[in-house]
C-alpha cells in the first residue's frame, strides 16, 4: 500500500502519509464544524457575539484549510513529477519533505505550481459551497484568498527565479524572515480587499 501512495519516497523513516492525511482531515472537519456552529448561531440570532465567533472561526477555517489543501497539492505535484521525497519527521503542516539533491528543476517547478493550483481549488470550492452571506462566511472566503497570497508571496518569486535558471534549494534559501513578514502583509491586504468586496 505504501508503494502505491508513495511511489518515489526515498526513506521509510518518519510519519506515514495516511497518518498525516488523517490528522489534517480531522483538523479540517473540526474547523468547519466550529465555523458551521457559529455561523448557524448568528443566522438564527443575529447576536454580535455570534458574529464575532463566526468571523474568528471562519477566518481560521479559511486560512488553515486552504493552506492544508495547498500543501497536499504540493504532494500530488511531487507524485506527478516522480519527485524523490521522504516522510515528514514529525506531524505538522507539511505532508512530505522534498529531496532537493535528487530532483531537477522541472520536478521542483511541477511540485511548486501544484501548490498554487491547490489554493485556487480550495477557494473555488469554498466560493461554490459557502455563500458570502454572513460575517463568518465572508471571513472564511477572505482568509482563504489571504492564504493564497501569503503562500504566493513566498513561493512565486522562488518559482520565477528557478524558471530563470536558478537552483531550487539556493533560491528557496533566500527566503528570509523579512520576506515571510512581507508575504504575511500581502496576505492580510488581500484578505481585507476580498472582505470589502464581498461585504
């Protein structure tokens, strides 16, 4: 079974992919359940507290689930590119660890583009299934867009430099805490613009 799920895995050490998938799925379900409860409470009561809880739970669900989908699409991209990878050492956000030494630029780019595609898929699914009719649902959709731009602020410049001939590991290593902070700001601005457009 592992050979089907991880045809190009380089080591059997670390956490099994099915364990990571189960943990991420459980987290997504919990976040959606909390959002649904708060959102339904607001729809039936219009209380300010219910609206606040809806916004907080919606923003958390949108940002975290979109990020999880983003990371799983990176994994699917790694499989599609036949990229060498290993299991994660601990249970966290990432579904796998990329082997920079064994993979080429094309494989890295396929894996990288897949993450952005995942974010877009998550946003589209949210938009189709959760109408922006309440403060909580607006927060969920807005936070998912913010998640896309936060990840993009970090990843897109790296992808562009690798396209221009850069070494994937070298280009990724240029990501500084300052770049992460700037990407967080970009994500926040995207979130606020989306919320304003939907409100």
